[in-house]
C-alpha cells in the first residue's frame, strides 16, 4: 500500500491510502502505520497542504482523484459532495431532493464517507443550518473549524 501523510496540520496528523492507480481510497486521522511507502509527489499531497493555508484559492478536488469503496448510492452521494464549493453548505434535505432520496439515506452515505475533508462531508448541515455529527476526532468542534476555515459564518 502507498500512503500520503501530512504529519502536521491544524487538525493534527492525517494520512491517506492510495490504490494501485494512485487514486485515494481513504483519509484517516492520526499517524500512519510504519512500513507503508510514503508518497509526496502525488498532486493531492500538495493540494491538501494548500487547503489548510488557502481553503478557497485552489480548484475543488475532483472525483477523478478518488476511488472510495462504497455502494453505488454512496458513490452517487460522495460525487455530489464534490459539487459543494468551499465556503458554502447544503442540507441533507437539499441533497435528498437533488438525488431523489431521503435525508436519512443521504445522512447514512455522508456519515460513511471514507475521504473526509477532500470529499467535503463537513459542508452538509441539518435542517435550518443546524450542525450535525462529524466522524473526525473532535466531532462538531472539527466540523466547525473546517467550516469557519472556509469562511462559513455559523450562528
């Protein structure tokens, strides 16, 4: 397995798994395990580092860079998350209406996103802009930090 690793970010260390085609399959919180080949020449290595400095000054991440493992429905939801621009949010209801599904089903897919930050599940809010859960260490505190870092004004 190849990995990308960011030992120092404002949210602590992060690491990502690459498949055999250099597509990201997962992003993890914490330190990478020993023995994995660390790759720093991958375009997403620099892109994520730049996100922490200038969250709205680079192009959004593309679905072509990722190969997350999930059902066809999850893939559809994760693809839709990539259309939510930095500094903006959508609700589970918005996504449900666009994808002809239910907010609960959308929530399940968003919550199982294996590539947080890069596939921006943190930009999805509850009804009325309510902050809802986040799988990262720190939960809502981390989600709030990401949204404010992107310039989202939270009530």
